[in-house]
């Protein structure tokens, strides 16, 4: 497989943003990766997710599951490349759930696929839902791993990026008078 510079592709798609952002974790950051900007280009998305597909191709995966919103397209593309079923979880009343007639059979081996993993909160919520249905979580794939050190699952990413994050009370961007923008879809 030819070498692909994921950061350059993200920059070409204008997916790496700079400013003042409120992350779904409640923390603030001066950088944000909006993978939806990448995924509007199927050819570029295919190349980036091929890196993850190469890393997980020898795992015994039955189904790829993407947490909504960001994981839906990423899971679909990874499933397509691996020839595996791809489904998604979504929030109902702010709780992650499996809906739309999707099913997990007891013992199915599942790879969760995200766009960006920062704290891993959505991924771990998804893992609990799937495990409660009898699924076995074998890992977490993602386009961008923002150093999700709290996650106990093996992580298979296309790229690792480190962005500084701040608690609201100690955010230098707030102290400079700017207000954060919330680009994600999770409700607080």
C-alpha cells in the first residue's frame, strides 16, 4: 500500500480547524478535526480508511458499528472495504442505543469505528450497548485518535494527533475574551 499523508489530506479538505472550540467532553481546544469535511470526498475517505482497513484486516470481525453521527460514514466505508456488515448506534433521549431494526447476535465480534476519538465517551457508550446485546468488542477503529488514553480497547487509527485541551475555568482562549464554538453533535 502506498504511503498516504493523512494530515495533508485533512488539510486539503479543510477538516483541520483552528479557533476556539467546545468539545463534547466539555473541554475547550484551539484546534478541531471535522472529519465530515473529509467524508464529503469519497475518494479521499476511501484512501484514509484504507489505512485502518489494513491494520484490522486479519481480525475476525463480524460487524463494524459506528456511533452516530461521525461514525456512520466511517463505519460504512470500513465495512465496505472489509466486506463486512456495517451498522450504527444513535442517541435516543440522549442515551446511546441500537435502533432501526439493527441486531447483534450473541458472540458477534464487533469493531467500533469512529471518525475522531478524543475521550472515547461515545465509543464506550456504544461498547456497553453492544456488550449488553451479547456482542464481543474486539477494538476501536478511527480516522483520528486524539490520544484517547482512557480507553482500554485496542485502537486502530489512520493518524494520531495531539491537540491541547483546557478546562473551562483555565482556558486561555476564554481569558482572551473569545467564546467557544460547539461543532459536534452531542448534547450536554
